[in-house]
């Protein structure tokens, strides 16, 4: 054993053979990130860091999902800042920056200080001591997190995609400390903590637009709140542990945004418009902070598993949850009126044609395929999402199937207005991306299903649709390692009578198809048109 083997991984250079916690090591029986986290926890003091109660005011805030504060200590590795006794720390400097951005000019000068002239500065009266976990519970939950960008693979051209590891805390309660150089009244301390609470509304730490570092409450930064419920196949961490991961909401909304814009303008403009809304990388210019972000509060969530043969897959059942769409910058606040038109339509679109998370292109087979309920040998497939009662106004009522056509046409007009507003050129050219939402690249077909067992298409993914004709394992339906070109949705049907929304036992069965040139796809589209009871809903003839 070399001397270097005695050095904790935290203090080793991030190079092959020394330490490699971000990149997944192929075929490794155990990723070094788990050893890194285990060594960290073993070396951390069991004593909770405690602010001096005589001089420092404190307040605790619960983080709804994960929290990461990037230390920047290792190239290419996202891991927390560590402070007293080895505990993870949200730095005081970061806290001051977030606080300062929320202050009025007068508050900023008083509390944080500033430049009086070219030669003189004025110190603020407040000192920001950062935040520590309230207790040691953070050591009992998985610190090893995964980042898995999939845009190239999901939307564009079946491009490559890789998962990366980062270190983050799962649902910690953080205690923040602030002190003053002068004595302040209780009333003023109340004002100071109100400023800090407002500063936290857009999240703290890294990756906040994807749901990291988010508190439970969001004030004026909240553009739209959506009550959701759903069930489906859960995500897995590197060690195969199941986890409900709220960043899947941003991934879905960002992906649909890119699909929709790529059907209206050129690919570069579509990417620029998407990055302006949801953020992204800008090459040598670094990262773009998007107008929008998400925060999710799982009010009632159950995690379970699905067994088939000797295999086990994680599942979730969200009985009640709130998805908040947040304004992440002052620029977003200025555009709030236009965003409040665009974003509800994007949410409607997302729920109408698919779901969130793994296997979102398919229906939850347990609901619509009896064979998947018990005693089967088939892997779990799909998900099922719908609005909660508080958000029924976001449902797309379907008195007639043509209502879906009308919704898509209206949404297209809103998207075109946004493109023009951003001074981009509307283009009739057809994107090369696989799932560009262009009338010459996508078709939407629908029918009314009497109940949840009256799904016809669910069986077409597993067997013939007519005689020996089948789309199973075709380019259209995809296979392991290849994204398919068809979405299947059983959308709970609502109708309106005298302006009142009414729930039905029925479903709107929808197929969204991005046709390829294969004979099997052409035959299937001919079948839908000539033999099935599906009706083509979009595009329609002008």
C-alpha cells in the first residue's frame, strides 16, 4: 500500500488513480464518491456547530429537496463548502450577496455597506455568518447525487448522454446566523429576517432553477403554482436507490420548450429562446441565468417498489404536491405579464400529451393494462399525471376532440408572439431534430376511451395492431438505447357545461407521432387513418 492510500479522498487530486468522484467509473463495483462521502461523515464532528446566542440572531429554514453549495475546490466536481468541525456550510459571503440583491438601496447601504465615493466606503452594520444544518440528520441520507443531461438524446438526434456525480444534502434544515455591530430593536430584526426570507424565495446555493436549495414558501417570485398528483417509475441514484427527483419537472418543461420553438424558428434561435427562459450554457460566456426556475413541495408522497422476476424497480405515488414556477431574475418580473400567458399553456401542453420523469412517453401500464397489476414478469412502464383539484382550471376541457386542435392552434399563436417579441425570425424550414414540433414532422391522433381499460394503443406497443402488423421494437416505438418517436397518453377527460368544469370517467387517448420513413410507420399511419377510430387532430388542413 502506498502512502497516498492513507490520504482521505477529499484531499486527493481529481485525477485517474488518485480520486475520481464526478465521473462514473465503468464497471467499477463501487464508485469512489461513496467512499468519499463515507470518509467525510466519519471525520465530521458529532457536535453540531452552534452560533453564539448572545451576539448572533438565528433562524431555521427547511429545504424541500436537495441542497448543494459548490466549494469550487476541485476542478469539475460539485461538492459542498465545509466549515466549522467539517460540517457543510452555506457561506456568509453567499448569504450577504443574496440578502443584498433583495434590499432597497437604502437598506443595502445600511445593512451591507457600499461605496460612498471613489475613495470612501461605508461598512454595513450586519455580519452574515452563513448557515449550517440544524442537526446530524444530513449524514443519514445519501449525499451522492447524480446529474444527467439528456437534451441531445431526448429531443434532438439520439445524441450521447452521460451521468455525473455531485455531492448534495437531502432535505436539510439549515440554521442561518446574522449579527449586528449596533443594537437593534426586535421590530428591525423582524424586517431583516423578512428580507432574508424573501432572498431565499428563488433558492440558495447551486442549481436553484432545477429545484435545488428551495424553501417551502415563495412570495412574489412565484409566477404560478400548480397542484399535481401522479404515479410512475421512480428515478435511481448511482447505487440504485430510488428517489423522487423534482428536477424532472424543469427537464420536461425545458424539453417541450425546445421542441415547440424548433418548429417555429431556426435551431439556433430555438436554443437561444429556450436558454433565455430556462437557462443553460453559453459556451465561452459561461452560464445563462434563465427567466424561470422550479420549486417543488411534495405534500404527500409515497415511495415504493415494483418487482418483476428477481428485479426491483423504484416507484412513486404523489398524492399531493405543489409545483411552483419561479421568476428567477428581475428581468422575469418585468416580463411577468407575457410569461403568465405563455407558461400556463406550456403546463397544459405538458400534462395533455405526457408526464414527468422516467418513461414519461408511456402510460402507467398498471392503470390501463391488467396484466401489470400483480403476478407478472414484465418490467414497469410509464407514468400517469393529472392536476389536483386546486389547479383544475389548467385542465384542457374536451367537449369535442376538436377542442385539442383549437388548444394547439391557440398555443402556436402565443409561441409565435413570443418569438416576435424576442425579435427572432419565424421560419418555415424544417428542423433536423427528431422531435421538432413542426406540422410536417409531428402528428397528433386521438379518440375518446370509455374508461381506463378501454385503451387500445397500450396493446399495440406489445403486440400486433392488425393481423401480423406490429410497431413493437420498431423505430417508432424505440427500444433499449434508442428513444422512440411516439408518445401515448390517457388524459382524464373533462367537459364544460355552462362554464363549469365536469370530470368524466372517460379518457382522451392520444398518440403523438414523429413519423420516420420506414414502411412499418407508414403502414401504421395508414391504419390509424383508414381502419382505427382514432382521428387526426393536428395538424389539420388550413
